[in-house]
């Protein structure tokens, strides 16, 4: 039973992360809510849920940790993510997001002095070739603007993730950053006030994305992390785009194109090679 706990927590967290893509895509495709309002409601709901989780644990000072630069990165991710999903399928968006997140974190590691070996470089080439194949013009190519926005979202989340390392207790730090991101999101909604559209289904999707798949999802993931090896924690996240693709087909009726499958295998496979080859060998 002890070994089932990390498996269960990790599975729930990965489903929650994929759920963000499904909820955002469904909201922007099938309801009347606009991207800025979705972003604001998501961040407010996430901040409230995380604050409640901390309060139940006895921590009532969420702003004691976190930082404004991290909050800005979080807001940048959430806003670009929402606007990108106006033109991307759930699977396409999740794949671009995940690829950009990992590329950012690995790239910053190289810039800081981590030198990849030959196998890791081979993984980079495979993943990059998959990304190029995904974005090449064609009938199933994603809209350029939406794809670029999702890549920006991934870069922002990669920066946020690196800043969060060693910043303190993860759930508390995330709560502080979510709370700080709220005024930034509300400012975006004010700027986009002339385009604001909100309806009940859209609000429900946005609240679910913030409170459940973001707030509760992150809290569960941080419970799972100490139970996982570093390599396993990085590799298991490869499942998120796959879950999003399956969910998009089953729940949203989205097509699963050959281009997406081949590019997805190349991108995720290349990243898996980089992650695995980058771990120190144990004797």
C-alpha cells in the first residue's frame, strides 16, 4: 500500500495538469468567456483554493513567501496560455507548452554551465525536429500566433519553475505567487474591458481550472514530489500531453492527426532521452 501512494498522487496530479488544457480549450471554444476573463477567474480561484489549503494546515501568512518576479512569470504563463487556446486543440497546446517548458529549463541549465553529452544532444535534435515538423505549414498546422503564444507560456512556466526551486515550502510559495498574480490579471481584464464576455458555463470552467486542476493539482503534485526520484519526477510529466490528447479526443471530439502523433513522439521521446541521459550514473 505504501508504494501505491506516490503512484496515486502522481496520477491525479498529471490528470489535473492535463485538465487545465481541456478546461481552457473547452471554455474558449464552447462558451462565451473571453481569454482575459478566463485568466483572471482562474488565478483568483487558484489563489483562494491554495490559501484555503494553507489555512487548513495552520499557515495564515501566504505572502510571507513568494515574490513579484515569480508572480509575473506565473501571470505571463496563465495569460499566454489562455489566449493561445483560442486557436489550438487541447493536445496541440499541451504538446507545445510542455516542449517549451522543458526546452527553457534545459536551455537555462546549459547556460549556467551544465554541458550535455552526445546522447543528450541527440535527444535535443530529435525533439527539435519534432517541433519543426509540428509547426511546418500544412492543413493540420496550428495557427502561428496561437502556437507562438503557447511557446511563450511554456517559457514563462519554465522560468517560474526554476525560480521556485529552493524558494521555500512549495505549496506556500505557490500560494504567495498566485495571490500576487491576481492584481496583474485584473489589470489585464481592465485593459481588455471592451472585449469582456462572461457566461455561467465559462465561469464554471475557469473556476474549475483555477481551484481544482491548478490549486488542488499543484498541492497534490507537491505531496507526490518527495516520494519520487528526480528522474522519475521529470519523466512522468511526459504523460501530460498524452493525457490531454486522449481527453481532447474523448471529451472534446478533437481529431488526432498523424502529424500530431509523429511530432509528439519525436518531441516527448527526445526530451525523455535528454532527461534520462542527464542523470548521474549510480554504481
